[in-house]
C-alpha cells in the first residue's frame, strides 16, 4: 500500500511551484524593455522624441575630449574629396585615356577624360593643403595669434591633405567625420584620439567653427560651398567672432561664384564681399591669416597636448 501524500508535502510542492512561477515572472520583468536602463536602451534613445538628447550626446562627447586634450584654437580646412594626390590623379587620367583609345567614339569616355584632366590639374591643391597643414603645425603662438591645430571634416581629398601635413609634423590632426548613407572612412592622417564620428551635420558644423581662428576653403562642390556660405552668413550677421576667410584658387572661385554680380545686384553689400580673401599657395594662406591678426609668427616644435586621462580622473 502506497503512502498517500500528506498535506505537508502537498504544501511544499505548491510552494516550489509558486517559487518557480515567481522566478519566471521576475525573469520576464527583467527582460522587459521598460526595465532596461535608459542610457543602455538603444531602441529608446533612437526614438524621434529623443532627438534632443542625441544632439547633446553628439556635441558633448567630442567637446569633452577636445577640452581634455587641450585643443583650444584651430584653423578649419574645407575642400573637395575629389582633389587627390597628383600621382594618383595622373594615374586616373592615364586610365581614362586608355579606355577612350579603345573606344574613341564613346562620348561618355571622352567626357571622362576631360574631367580627369581638370582633376589632375587641380590636384596641385592637394599638395598646397598638405603644405599648409605643415605650416600650421610648426608655427608658434604670438600675442595676437594663438597656437593653432588643423581640423577638417575627416574625409579624403583636401581634408586628408591638410590632416596629413599636420600629422607628418607630429602635431594634433583633428577629423570630424559624419555618418553618411555611403560610409566614408576617416583618412589615415588623423590623430587616433582626435578622430570623431558625428551623426548630425549641425553639430559637426558647430565643432568645426567652435574654436576656429581661420577658415580656409579649397576648391570644392556642394558641401564646400554650403560651408562657405554658412561661414559668410554667420560673419555677416555677427553670430560668430570675426575671423579670416581664405579662398584658395581665385580663378576657380570667381568662376564658381560671381561675388561682384551679387554686389551689383544689391543682393549683398560691398563690405560683405570683403569678408573673404584669395590666396594661391600655402605661404600666401598663412600670410593672409598672419596679416589679419597683425602678427609675425616663427617656427616652433609640434604642439604638445595634454595626455589622455584615465576614466574618472578630473582635468
């Protein structure tokens, strides 16, 4: 005869089942999206309503690092991603010419050769930007001009060249990359601890100008022109402190934008056209900046940055 379960054993079994159910409920609670800590909840942070928070994060991560590493004053360099090293531009021209030779009646290939020729001719600006980056990296501070660091949008072309000149001189080389539909990798001449990736164009624009003591524009397209007109508008409306704006390659810029026409049409005032200056070489760019501040610079050793701090350490 089998023993019948006692009331005590039945109670124990019930308690065990109850405990198991409770643990399962707790497990589900912990797995619930509402239980996830807000700063670890990616889905929550990506909600449209959280855009303001994301804007702050986009700004503050870069700002905190720049402050911690002692980056106080910069010269920002803009320009086309398509203006590459002269040697590479010459190789691309040769490839385009060979393709046309194999199909001489192809109008598309003929057009490609003409564009490759123009880009090869303008590739000299890569060399100028690289030299300018070197000049900025080796100039001392004066009473009027602080020590400057090169900052760019972090991409290829002119941005790479300016970063490269500073990097090769052992100076800080800052790149403010932006997330794009077609991913653009940072150029290899950015200081590792000064290579950033931002989501919002507005925040990147702020950081490019936040510490700028000069803005230098090499030939470029929509993006470069967008930045140029934004800087000029901010200066025109006194939203930023006055600074020299240098356009490199007068012939290119006067073809691209007819500033005199804008003055003649009454669209801008004559003094608005005086917000910018033209230059043709790296030395001329630096001369414009130096004269604007009324100072004479001398050559220095590369800028020393504050060392990176450990987590939790106060500046």
